[in-house]
C-alpha cells in the first residue's frame, strides 16, 4: 500500500482504527493508549511522510528540473525556413 497517495493511506488507517473502536470497544483510556502504542510505527511513518514536500499532492518529494536546450541548438535542429 506504500505506492498509494498519502491521503488514501491515512484514510484507510483511520477507517481501520474506527472499525476497531466500533467492533472491539475500548473500555478505557489505557486501552486506547495501548492501541496507539501498538500502531506507533505506522502513525509516525504517516506523520513523517506528511511533512515531506509534495506528499499531499501525490507528487514525489523532489522532481529534478529538466534541462532546456539553448535557443541556438533548437534553431540548428529546425530546418531553415526559406522565404
């Protein structure tokens, strides 16, 4: 599921969390703390990824800039227009 966008993964994580709370009711605050501690790696991973640039748009963190050829090179490749 790591190839999915961040928003989708957060949505699935929260849905699983809610499912657990509905079908396996937590009796007290310590039960919820225990569940959060059991899922701390996933939570920290999603939070860390959320702070990366471009994470919410589904774009990679860094997109290398493409090199634009100089105008002279473009003119040399194009056939000369005869007028």
